[in-house]
């Protein structure tokens, strides 16, 4: 649940900014920061919930390699997006957040079905 909330915070902030203009800049900044803060906690706990404690450290390290590579290039890529699309880059970023939330919702639904399928076999 916390991961889903974290992925929704930025799109909500973008929506506020889009509807209210620059007067909502503080709200956007707060929602963006809130989402990032919650996400750091979810990144550590979600793999533990999904995969369990056995080999957690090694698995977490492997999962973080692609994330760190993307994080390293994100400022440059977002700068290019802003240059090309202007404020559309912010909406694109919000859509990525919504996509992440949708993926988490689908993943949660699959996790709920998995025990039922295992019990049927």
C-alpha cells in the first residue's frame, strides 16, 4: 500500500500544479518529496515481502543495479525531455508514476491469486 501511495504522490502533485498553476508549487514539492520518501522505505521492504528473507541482501543488491543506473541518467534525460517537450515532460513523468502504481496493483492482484492456485493443486 505504501508503494502505491508513493507512486501516486507525484502525479497528484502534477495535477495540482496543472490545475492551479504556480500557486500550487509548494504542494507539488511536498507531494513529490513525500512520494520519494515513502518510496525509499518501500524499495527496502517490498522485495522482502515478495521474495522473503533468504538471500535478501544479494537479491536487493541485484535489484538495485538497474535502478541506480536509471537514477544516474535521470537528471540528464529529464533535462532533455524538458527542452524538447516543455511542461509536457512533467506530465510524462506523472504518467510514469501512474504506470508504476498500476503495475503494483496488478502485481498485488496476482499475489492474491497465487495462494488460491497453489491450494487448488
